[in-house]
């Protein structure tokens, strides 16, 4: 399962998705990220819904091993898109 939040900016759909267990945690040192509910935590979704949201997004922000794995498998991102914040993979894409 994944936490996601849809942000709308000037008619563009921006989607933030993170692995369920990351919500509310602090990751990394420099940069340090707080995985906040106000950015990621609107709705708990399954893999199918997460893929559907990625297809619709103009911009997508992804955080966590599981969601990154899915995004790679479905070719939303490539390995070159991935950075690590501490041990946690992170990627963004624009369609």
C-alpha cells in the first residue's frame, strides 16, 4: 500500500506517492526529508490505484523502494532518474 496526495497547480495534476511505512518518518542527513502527511498523506491506495495516478499525473514525486520498483517496471522512470536520500530511493518525472 502507498500513501498519496493529489496536488493541483494551474490545471496540472501533481501526484506525490510514498511507501506506506514512510509516512511520518525523517529520512537522510543532507538533504534531510520529513515525509509529511500534508504532502503525501491524503489517501492510502493499492498498487493498481498508484499506477492509475502515475498515468494521469503531469508531475509525479515518488519516495520508497516499493513505489520506485513499480515505476521502473511500468517505465515511468529509468534508473538514471533515481536518487537516494539516506537509504530511501526517490524519483520525479514529468509527462
